[in-house]
């Protein structure tokens, strides 16, 4: 009597998505991003946002000089400014010359810090108003929102965003040095080796950097639009924007470390090239994060409609 051999079948676990579901997910997000990058003119709008960011840098630096010069000593001001510059342009190799130029003028800034603070506050109010208007226009395009406010209310809202930005930068300047102090104290009493301490310190810096950028993008996505944004959409947008920002930071650092011809070509102007690229890329990431959040909302709404039917 012939025996039949049974073919073993693979039983997919309930938590494992099917190939069809994975393909639909990839098509929705990657295909959607490919379409919207062109349809929403992401690179063109990112250029406008980047220019507005450049305009905001000068008054922001003046305010930073005023605040730090009021509450800290010269050496501490120099240290905090160094941390802030590394946060804005995260490539220490190309920021040494600008740092030395700024540090050589600290005494002059300390003498005129009150004037610098007033000029910086007035300049930032006007510059940031244009920046937030550009961001709001872009987010309205991406999220399909058309809510508007009276001009006076809009200016007051932009003033609040300016104060939020100042507070954010102060928090970012204080956070990393404080974390370094905490990690060093833990190293003294934790019995870690030098290699283990270095890995822990690096992990803490990466985690803090990601958290700071996540909060920054979350604040922009949630507070800049006039329309009330869904919190889950804002969370998704901020997460992907912060992740793309950190990944690009590491990738661009590898490129700069291997591009030996760049210092020869640009010389002392290389810092401005790096700063311009990085600010532009940050603007692109800001838009891509919003696009991913909108794609998430559309996919979620489509599933809800399908369930109702």
C-alpha cells in the first residue's frame, strides 16, 4: 500500500504580516513620498525655509550672548557657546575657526550685551515671524488645513513661538553638559572601565540628541499650524523627522571625513558650506517628517473606512 507524503506547510504567526501587507505598506509610504516630493515641491519650499533659518541665526546668537553673558562667567559662556554651535552644526572639525573668532570677541559682547539682547529680540521677532509663516504655509499644504487667524493673533502666536524657540535652545545648551556631569559621577561610583564609560557616555549623548530633536520637531508640528493637529500624527511626524536628522548627521559626518578634497577647494569657507547644507537638509527633513505623518493619517483613515463598510 502506497504511502502519501504530506508536504509541510508554513503557518504564519498572527503577528507576522503577509508579503502582500508589506508590499502595500512599502507602496503607500515610499510611493507616496516619491509622488509628494514632486507634487508639493519639497526641495523648493525647503530652500525658502532654509533662507528664513539663516536670517534667524544672527538675532538668535545675539540673544544667546545676552542670556549667557548675564548669568554665566566668561569661561562658562565659552563652553556653552561651543556646545550650542556643535548642536546647530554637529561637525566639530569644521567649527573650530568660527568658534575661535567668536571667543576672541567675547569681551566686546559682554560689554555690549544689553544692546545685543535688545537688537536680537527685535530682529528675531521679525525674522521668526517670516520663518513661522513659511513653515505654516508648508504644513497647511501637506496636512490639508486652511485654518486662519487675525493678523494680531497671528503675530502674538509667532511671539509665543519665538519664546518657545529661545527656551528650547537654552534647554538644549544646558542638557548635554548636565548629562555629561551625571555620567561622570556615575563613572566614579559605578566601577565602569574606561571603554565601558566611553560607550555609556556616547549612548547617553545619542539618546539625548535624539530626544532634543524629537521635542523640537514635535513642537513645530504641533504649535506652528493654526488648525488643531492630531497628536498621533504629530508623534509619527516628529519621530521620523528626528530619526532622519540623526541618520543624516552620521552619514554626512562619514562623507566629510572621507572627502579630503573639500578643505583644499573651499579652505576657510568650508564652515559656511557645511552650515548651509546642514540647515537646508534640516528644512527638507522638516517637510519629509510632515509628509510621512500625513501618509500615516491617510492610511489609518482608509483602514477605518474599510472596516465600517
